[in-house]
C-alpha cells in the first residue's frame, strides 16, 4: 500500500496502514503561560474597567451638583499636562522624533478640539431632549459595554477595533452629557471623556512597554482611586466592583493556567495541507 491516489491499488480509498498514528503529535502550537505574566497582561482590562467607573462617577457627581465643571476642567487640564510631559519622558522623546510630530501640531489639535467642542456644547446639551432619560441611560450602558468589548487590550483578534471602541465611548459621553444641567457641563464632560478614553490608554500602553513596574503601580493606584470614589456612592457597589477586579486579575489567570494543563490538541496526516512556500511571485 502507498499513500497515493493516482495509482490503482487493491485497497479502498479510505484505507490506512499501521503507520497512520506514528505521525500523531499533540499540542504542537500550544503556548505555555506563566501566572505572573497573565496577571500582568490582565492589567489592561482592569484599567479600562476602572476608566469606565471613574467616568460614570464623575458624571454622577456633576449631575448631583457635587462637582463643578470649572473644578473638573482644571483638574483634567493639570493631569493632561502632567501626562503629556510623562509621555515624552518615558522614552526620552524617541517616539515623537520617530513620528515627526511637533509640539506645535499637538497644541493646534488640542485648541481645535476644545474650540469645536465648546462651540457645539449647546447643541450637545439639547441633542437628546426628545429622548426619554431611561432610553439615554440604556443607550449609554450599551455603548460603554461595547467600548469594553471592542477595546484593544493587546490581543490579535478580529473583534478588536480601537476606532469603534473610542466612538462608542464618546457616543455614551454625549448621551450622558446631554442630561447635565448646563452647556458648560456638557462641554467639560465630553472633554473629560476624550481624555480618559483616548489619551489615558495611550500613556498606559507606553508605560507598559517601557516601564512595567511603573505600569503595575499606576494600575493599582488607579484601581484604588476608582474603588474609593465608588465607595462614596455605594459601599455594596464598591465591594462588588472590587470582587470583579480581583476575579479578573487573580482568579481568571489561575483558571487559565489550570485549564491549559487539560489542553489536548492532536495533529497528524489528517490535517489540511498548509502551503508554506511564498506564492507572491504568481500574483
């Protein structure tokens, strides 16, 4: 018997001999994980959950009149300046030099965004007047959930879309900002949303790549700040949110490591053929 189909043989087409299972291989492409590495990578999920929590808490404080728009805008401005300096200091300006983008270009982009957002803030305030508040809250919750689902956590998957994730977060911020008392509140809320959903993840990715220890420290402090803010609103909510963060950062990595031991993928001559030769010359 020969493993060919172009010659007539006194065997059926699906016949195999005793050597069929000699080429059996298990877990050829299996990836071995370390618990510490998985916990470190889960920090991106923890940070994004905390970002959504901080954003919702900020909106709640402004809606309740416990936080003035001037105070939030000032705090956001100071934190943005510190983050801007830190963003360049982490890699010594190498990233800016490679991209060729100047600080003057950054300043112009910031001024244009602030001017347009402030000019359209009265429109944002009255944009959803014909929609019920319950519908606005449901839409915002769905958009923030979609933001968490499609956010780029570093995985190479088809579901990842940074643009869609950011757009959903900004849409949710516009919906929530339209329920605030004044147009100034709406302007500050949308500006803060851009800072926490667009600029903050950029800084975190650079810290993660350049200074892992600093990244871990910032993640822990950010999670504690989010929990402290949530505790002022609901102690039960703070306990549940803390349990969720611990489950994602500690329990889920442990389950992944344990389930990895049970992985049993088999490979052999029955697999589909893979063309490894470069066929670009035929295109």
